[in-house]
């Protein structure tokens, strides 16, 4: 990319950001400093955006799950190294190709004192498996039935062999819900006063402000060290940093590179970083009537974007360009597409001309602001790169809640920018977005060869077969580009002194793993 153009773009972004910078004082009830009697038992965290909902089945957002994981327990749970460990279920075995049998820990209590049993597991998993309106339905619709054998023993029976089942029940949307409480009070009351069995209890949610949790002293597992935890919604990067440096917040996510030195040089905090399983990408419409329905337009967009310049200039190298959204460490990873990118301005112009857009075209891209590290700036720099090849981009930048609603209701125009993780660490989940059924509600992409490969891979219990099929899908997708992977991103947190915190690869903020030094 032209260096002079890049410098001008970055200078313009810095001016815009300085104009938007504000600071705010926290409410007295949020607490947060690691010093003093009151603050010593309160941990305050800001992930940027606010939580979306207390319905664990009706969202697909890690920032929301990072709060949920402290209130609702999973049957199994990944440890800090990413390995799946027993949790609510103390043991399990595969009975046949479509049946797993589990044994629960006895004596686990929900926050209202009710015991957690196999009936709660059946209620929870069959709810998300059967209700097509729930946003997580697609990740659990392989489940045919949960059969209760006794209060602490049950079987999960799938419609066909499901090699991802163990991963499914150790992550998002698999937290166990209280059957009796919900049936008595109703789902609306539950969403206002949620209860789970996790290490922390719900106290209060002030929408667009903060979520407050308190310690569950009767927790069956590893207990947290903090009496109270506050998750504050602070979308603006500069404000989050200011709150950290004044001890108003203990942990902040998505710290931009421009503030790393300032935080490390401060008297009260440091930068803590680690890899993530999250990839920035553009989803593009493929339905007739949209310019991006032409594969050459999609390819032109890809060739116009200098992924490495995005990583180097906005993230100070804190990411890796990629042609696939399946990252290292995931089942089915295709190494030849990682740490690779397409960038050729002349080729982009040629592809546009071949597609009939010699004089250029205009598209609208939506994107979130305040959800991911440098999300607004990534969109703005992409728009500048596209302009250089003749693609004028109208940007529709929204706060996370509004963007998520736009995406869920399919009201976006030509495409949108998003950074998605893969909570199962399995290509089957990441590549599901290329299947006809899933794509129908996203960008309309359909490829019969990919559908067949997905079906074979998603029902094979042979890891080598699955890997081969998934790698084929990634190679096809890297040419057709219904989704344009940009780069895998690293995590950068600001953490105040006196707190020991290591970022998890799955991006969950599990409070029992956050310690006082």
C-alpha cells in the first residue's frame, strides 16, 4: 500500500479519536481499586461492550459468555490450557456412535438451593436443540434426545454421529438452567432474575452500564477470591484506559497499541497479552442483485486490502494475516492458508473491470465499534484501501448491541466487518458458516461441494477424515470468498497491580482463575 496514503489515513484516525476522547468517574457502587478495605473484595472488569442478554441460548457472543460462565456451569469445561476437563459431569463414556452417557456430581446446588439433576440437563439441552428461533440452535440441533436414567445419570443421543459433541457441551450455550425455577416463574422472570449453579450469583444488571455478581459461598467447585465482581460497559478505548490508570477498573480488554507503553510505564498497571482463536473478516452478500454476488468483485475486495498493513499499523503486529478463519490448534487447520494474504491493487482493479465495474462502484459495510480491538479503525482503513481501487465504501458503524441486532435481522447491506472466534476449537463450527443452511441467514452463499464435504466431516468419527474434508473446504472458500478472512488477532489486557490474570485462549473471564497477588 502507498506509504504516504497510509500515513495520512492514520493521522486522520488519530485526530478523530482525540476529538472523541472522554473520561468518566465510576459510580461508587462499582468499586474497583486493589487498595482499601472495600476495593480489596471487589473486582471490576471492562470488556468494552455491554452484555446482550441473560438467555444463554439466544446469543453467540463471547463477551456475553465471559460473564455467563461465572453464573452457569457447563457439563465439561476447558482448563486454562484448553484441555476439556470434568465439571458438572464427573465421568462419561461413549456407548455407541450416537450415544454418550454421563454421571453428574451429586449435591450441586442452584443459587436458590434446588439441587441440579439430570432433569435440568435434559430441560436445558433439549430447549436449545429443539427451538429453531434460538440463536445457538444451530450448534445443538444434532441432539435428538437427552435420556434420564436416574437423578445423576443421563445419556445424550444424537441424530447421527457427532464428533463435536464433547466440545459443544463444554462451551457457550451449554450452561445448565434450573428447570423447576423456570417452569414455575417463567422465562421472562428468569431473564430478570437469573440463577445458575456457578461460582457467582446475579445481583444486578444496569443495561449499558454494568453487571454485578456476588460470590456463591456454597459453590461445589473452585471458589473465587472476590466477594463481588462488576463488569462495566465502557465501549470507548480511551475511557477504558483512563479508568484503569485511575484504579477505577482492574482489568480492561482490547487495549490499543497506542496505550501499551503508557500502561506499562504507569505506577499501577501493566499490559498482559496472549493469543486468541478470533479472526477479523468481512462477510459479503452473494445473493443476486448485490455487486458482491459476483465472485470477481469479492476477490477484488480481497486483493484491495493489505492485511499485513492493518496488523502492523493498527495492532503493532499483534495479529497474523490469514486466508482462513480456522486457526492453529483447531481440528482441521489448513496451514498453507495461514500467515498468508492477497494484496495486489492492479489485480483488484483488473477484476473489477472484468466484473463490469471499470468506473468503480459503491458498497455499504456495517461494523461494530467498541466490541473488538481497533474495530472502528480497521473499518476506516479498509474503506480507504478499497477507495484506492475504485470501491467507495459507505460505513455503517454501530455500537455492539445495535450491530448484533442488524446482523441477526439480516438488515445489513452489501456486507459487514466482524471478528469471530471458534469456541469449539474445531473447523466444523467455523466452516459451518459456508454451508447452505447456515449461510441462508447470513449472506446467501451456497456450494453443493462444500455442503457434501461438511456432511461427511461433521459425521465422521475418524479425525484424519474430518481434517482432510475441512482442509478441502478451506481451499474452495479461499477462492470463492463469500467470507474474506483478514487476520487472526491477539488479546491485550490492561491489569492493575496486585492482580494475577492470564488471558485464556477461549477468551472467557472465569473469575476463580483471577487471583490476588
